[in-house]
């Protein structure tokens, strides 16, 4: 079933009474392309706060007054430990290093992140991902050589709504980073955040843009309003069935792609969280988010087991372990 734009609009505007028929179609499509497996992503907020950009929803923007912690890039040991803890304790299958800011500012930061990616590749079974903002072709090549498998770079919303979300950079800049990553042979994870005031039509617009870009994974985030951000002032909760229709339509448009439900799922779906998988999701984030707490990992794992779903663990053998390689000019710590 390949949807036209008009058909997708009709489905996303389905009534509550029609929603469960829509979910059944999405679940059938998920099972056809993804079987019974669910991927579990984990992240580390590796550098927090003082971002130069003014994305209306972001607690880490330097333009807004929030209570988000501010700190520089974590040490390589701290980032690596977060990865191994996520694999061991949460059964994560993918790990992403996330930094605040429009881009990575220094060569040393790229060196450190590359060193951690190399260690994760050699000492764990985790897929490796980063979310570092705008990256150059040279930076992407360096990270890929170190073991990067997938670049995360959200478009956030439809192009027609983007200037209502951010004015400090353009949609074209975001598109350029995605295209550069694809050109270098990396997988791309790109999605958006919903509940910012966009229309159902703009939600579908974003889905078709992601389809045209041939991204590999699409994270769906629902606004969790952070006090101090502009988005929180205009917050209108998305009803659970509205969220599920969104997920289902994305599955039907992006049939064979990974579809994840990440930030805001606890708040927006509440007791209906298990239905996100029946709506077509085959990925979720386990553990905490960047600046907010997530549902207890044990509860997520129980939810999957109760649904008869399995964790999709990459079958990559561990290599011999060893110390993290030192960055150029770095001294051994006592």
C-alpha cells in the first residue's frame, strides 16, 4: 500500500472511531517489513546547554531561560561508559553521542568522539550514531572511518512551518547535512518533533520529504513542554489517538524504514504507550532523554515482552577489549 499525499491527509485526519482500523493496516505493514523485532536506542547528552540556535522547543538553547545543566564535552571514558552501561543494563542496540550546539566547534572534540566510536565498535555490539548538528564533509569522513554507522539530524518539522520553529539557521542547512551524510555512505536518522502548532498537512509534508531523502530511520518526538521555552507557552497536548494516527500514517508512507517513537511518548501516550508498536513503530529510545527523564528501562522491556516483541540485537561479535585510544596530545591520567 503506497499512499498518495491526499490519501495520507485523509488518514491522518481519521476520526477516533476509524483509528483502530488504521492501526491494523499500519501493524500489518510493520510486520511485513520489520517482523517481530524492536530496536532500542540509547543516547548520552555529551555536551549540554548554551546552544546558539533558537529552536522553540529546545531546553538547551542559549536564547531561553531554562534549568538545563550546562557542561562541556564529556571525557571519552564517560561517553564510553554510558555506551557500555546502555548495552549491559538496558539491552540497547544502538547508541548515539549527542552534543548541544549548531556544530562541533573544535578538531579536538571530533578527535575525542571518533576515539569513542572506535572503542564502541571494537568492544560492544552496539550500532554507532552521533547527533552533532551541522557537519562538514571532512568531519563526516573522519567519523565514518572511526566506526560511525548512522548520523542523526532531525529536520524537526515541515519546511513550510520551519520558520515558526527556528530562525537562526535554515531548512536548507539541515537538508545539506543529511545529503552529505548519505553521499558518504552513512545511514541517516531524521525525523521531527510534533505538537508545535503545525497542521496535519504539514506533518504529512515532513513524511514525504523524508521519503524523498531516503532516510533510513525516522524518530517521532512529541513535544514535552520545557518551562522557559516558547513552545511551552503555546503548548496544546496531542491526544493519544492523534499521536497514534501520526505514527500509523508515517509507517504507511515510509513502509520499509525504521519508525521510532521517542521523546514525549510517556506524556502524550500515557497508558496507551504499548499501542505505538501496533501503530507501526519498531524503534524506541530506552533510558533517559537529553534533558528529561524517560520511563524506567525495566518497564519498557516488560512492555515489549507483554506484546510478544523481541529486542533486535545486532549480531556483531565483540573484539578484544582494551583502553580507549588517547587523543592527539592527550596525556595519560594518573
